[in-house]
C-alpha cells in the first residue's frame, strides 16, 4: 500500500474519530441553543463534556479502544440532545421513570412529530459509531507521543478541579431540613434526590453526568420499593355497604397550586370558569384548607389518614386507593407529574397501589411539557371498558409556576402574560400583571379540563361523582405584598379550591349524602377530610372509620386546622400586606 493511500485512509479515520467525538459532545452543544441557556454553560457543561471525550480517547494509545468507549454514548446522544433542546433539561430520573412505567408508545410520545428526523440523525450517529472504531482498528491508528498524556491530564484536571475546590457550591441538602423533618423516618429516603454529593456539578454534563443520574434513579426506585415493602401487610378491611347493581365511577382530581378566590365560581370578577359556572350539579367549597404548602407533604394527607401535623416523610398506612381496591373497585392513577424524586416519591408510593398507574408527562414542572388535557385520553379508555366499579385518581400540574407553561395558546385570554418572557420569576414584582394574567389563563384551561371530565361522566348515565381539591395555595403579588409562589407561611399558602360534582344517578342513590355535603360549602373543611369523605361518599366503610371527618356524614364536625408551622389557621392573626399567619398571644390581665 502506497504512502499516499495510507495517508488518505488515516485522514478518513481521523475525520471519523472527530465526527464520533462531535456526536458525543452534541448534547452539551445543544445547551447553547436552548431558549434560555444556563449561565456559564460553556464552562460548566460544554468544557467538561469535551474533557470527558478527551479522557476516553486518550486512555489508550490504540485509538480504536477509545473509539469503542465512545460508541454507546454516541448512539444515545440524539435522545439527550433532543431532550435538552425541547425541554431545556437533561435526561434524568423523571424521564427514566416515565420510560420504565410506560409502554413504548407512551414513552416515545415526546418525540412525536419529529420521529423521522430523530431516526435519521440517530442512524447517522450509529454509522459513525460503527465506522470510527472499525477503521481505527483496521488501520491500527495509534496516538503516540507525549501529547496523549497531556490531553489526559488536562481533561482530568477540568473534570476534577471543581470537586477539589468545591467551586460549585455547598453540599446539597435534603429538601426538608433536619430541623423540620423531626428525624429520619423509615421512609426518609423518599425525600432524597439520590444524587451522590461527589462530582454533583457534572449532573447536566453528557456523558459524564449519566452515571450519577442512573445512580439517582436506582436509589429513588430502591427507596420507593423499601417503602412499599413496609406497607405490604397493611389493610383496611374495607367493603362497600349495600352494593348497587348500577355501574359506578368515582374520580378524585388532585390539583396543584390553587387560589379559590380566582375562581369565577367563587365570585371572582373575571371569567376564569365560564364552563363550570353553567354546571347544575356542582358544589364549590369556599373555605377549604391545606395544612402544607409543599406538594410532597400535602398530597399524602389528601390520600391517607395522615394527620396534618405529622411532618414525617413516610406514613405507615396505605391510601384510599387500596381501600377502594379492597371494596372491589378497579383503580387507576393517571398523572402529569413525576414518578420519582424528592418532591414526588412520597406520592408515587400511593400511586403504585392502583391496578394501573400511568405517568404521561416526559417533562417535569420546571418546564412546559404536556398539558393536563393529556389525562382525558386514558380516562376515555377506562370508561370504554365499562367496568362495574371504578376509581380514577388524576394528579394534575394545574397552576404550578410557570403558569404560562400550563395552558396552550388557545387559552391566552388575559394579556399581557408570561408567555415568552425571559424574566418570569417569583422575585420580580414588576411583572405582577403578567403573573396574574397567566395564572388566570391557567384557570381557563382548568375550567376546560374539569368540564371535559364532567361531560364524559354525564354521557355514561351511571352513578358517578368527581371530587377536586388543590394541594396548596399560592401567592400572586397580592395587593402590596412582595411575595409570590408558596411556602411563605401566610393566608394564601393554605387556602385551596375544592369542588364536588355528582351525576343524576348519584343524586338518586345517595340523597342524604348530597344533602349533608351541600350544607357544608361554606364550612371550614380541610384536606384531612378528603380520605374519609371520598370513602364515605362511595359508601365504602371499614372498622375504626371516623365518619365525623366525612363531609358526607350527618355527624361531621370541623376540627382545628393547624398549619405546617403549628399555627391554628382560623385563630391566627394576619400580619402585614402578605397576611402572614401569626399565632395569637395569650391574653394577660
């Protein structure tokens, strides 16, 4: 073989290796093209990504070995790059959980519309990934000289230096500080994100951060599995009293971030719920309360008998889902929230109790993913099955910030809004108008979603009902208040919207229950009432039940509504523009 041919082949091999390296780094380059690139994306993401490729290629003088090490990362790089470009985040335990808990069709929904392009790009990457090591091996391409060692050392220096210096900031803390968590409960691992504290700054880097993401996913799954094992022997001994021959379907809709005073139903001066206003058999509870302003703590209280004052991450009982199953119901859980994570695992624990559990959102709450309307399709599928006794739990994203991400453009009624704003945040009162407009637009979409559920149930001519309640409230730069979001310890944190709709069949079957609940639309109810009320409303009973906590019961009585800060919500003073809750001082003579 002539020198000219050898040089040409060597050049081709070098070009293929460069293309292989580029394909592996492409997800890191994608961060520079997103709508709002992270600060210091070049230094914190791209440079470590290049350094990772440098380490793998320079480990051996025989370049085919380094090329082989890059092959798997090149093949899956298009998935990571697309996720970064479309959702502004890297593949994480959220998406891994979605893929693990879904069938292929559902798991691949997030690339719908670009499947052909995605497949074409991936095929190109695969061809490069196959050709580069093959040609390098055939030509016995070698990286000789000291330059390989310098590249290896420089790459390692880039990857390791932040860990040595800890420039990336303090060690990550648990989402709930030790002082608030009342010690480690058996399920405290549910509150941990699972990421190792070493090299945590590489989390977004591809491929260096992939092992830590996989580790976090495994740890979160393990924590969930251990918590499930602790509940494996628990049972309510629940049964439905006087079972009826008519088909029954009960819906529980768990909302996210609700403001009851922004519902047109409750007298708000904007048309935020024009469809729901026209519903005949709909009750709105105007004095509902949630003791927690954190989803991971508030939702388990909705689902279980967990007391509102209990600030442990784990409660050693199953949820109402299991009680319905014991009573002979087929149970479903459909969600647009995450299947795993420090904010979600305590909820996923109870979602897994259902006969069928599906997570439909490949993005998390930090970005725009699917809208809550995606839940309508699985509801339709269940209704078509015509099963005699059904419970469906829908866990929605509701009005979670960024509110503009929670509704399609067709519901952009109140303007100007947060859509397209780069400075949308919880610490910029100058956008108060846009902030409130977008929140109200999200309620318009909520109105459409809830009305769509009602219309589906009405068409079935069955015994059915739907109970909705939000997990916590929200601050919207109210009046002169400088606060937004939740976790502020004020009045807006804990007031939540709650609705109950019932079919004609339900009205005929349970007139006494309807009379009782209708008399309590202005009563001080709480999310702690939901477990008892949902079961009683379906005529499901069990030994040791507390019917005085059911709003359907004739003996219901209000109980003290204590917030996460151990303050009596109804007795507390409201301080300042933000209505911060302050416990009343005892009177002195």
